[in-house]
C-alpha cells in the first residue's frame, strides 16, 4: 500500500457516519407527496448511494485533501453538482468557477449493482451473487492544460488528465468498505483505462486479464501507452 493510500485510509477511520450523512437545514424538509408515496422507487433521496449527504461529501473531500490538491494545480471556487434523483444511477461532479463542460474537473457516475460470478474453473465464488459499487463513468480532466508530445491525447480525452487517478481509485475503495459492498466494479472503455486501473482492479474473466497482461508485456516496452491504446 502506498503512503498516500495509508494516509487516506487513516483519514477515513476518523470520519464518522454523522459527519458523512449530515443534512443541511434546507434538505430536512419533506413534502407530503413524497412522504406518503407508495412507490419506493419514485422517491428521490438526498443521500448519494443511499448514504452520503451533499454536506457530507463536501466535508469528506475537504478532509481527504481533494480541494487542496486542486488548488495546488491552479483551480479555485469549486462547485459541486450532486444528482441523486435516480436511485439506481447517481452523479457527482466538481467544477471550478462555473458549472459548464469547459470548467468540469471531475465527473463520477456510480450505481449499486448485483453481479453473479461465473468462473471458468471450480471455485467457491462460482454462481454466487455479490453487491458491488459499479463505476458507470469516470472523468478527470484539466481544462487549462494542453496536450504535448510527452503527454499526447489518449482515446476519449477532451483535455489532459489531472494526475489524480490513484487518489480517486483509493477513495472509491474506501467508499466500498464503508458501504460494505463485496467490491468495486469497473468496465474500462479503452486499453489505457484498463492498464491504469490494473493497480487496483483485476478482470473477473482470467482470459481478459491474460490479454491485458500480454498487451502490456509485448507492446508497452516498444510503444507509448497512447500509441498502444489508439
């Protein structure tokens, strides 16, 4: 475990349920239509993934040093956008100065998802179902940076990355531990995503994991990550 991961884990142990679930006064009011609705699915909740309040998320990001790190990268006046209207697919985004696509620093879309694991070999987990946190979308970008020869554009990128991938992945692992899910699920869109995620992830299908490792073994010593990914 890296020094940063150990520091983040230490901070997470100090954060209480009350701190992460506290609601601002304006969020405490309930409308009678929502209170007496018979359809549980129709109720929107102020809690992200049924646990984190908007105030709790902001507090956690401050404690973990996310805003401080972004300030060191030249950004300020952060604005959070948290959408919990869909109970099955929830969005968190961080902007600077104003909320528009050219001021987006990070966007995360998550959902709780049950998966049934089928292995290609006899296993204790074969056929069992587990609850996971699934990453539907993850974007981290620096709108002020330019692509260079040393840092070329990767597939799917509009702007260069923020260099905070390791930190964000560790925070997602911490989230899974707090919510007591069996794991974190991700589907990489491009090879460079899979390679970066391999620090924390492994394919459920060993054939796909073998392909990733073979590509890394045979091509990365000869070509850049961007070339291989394209």
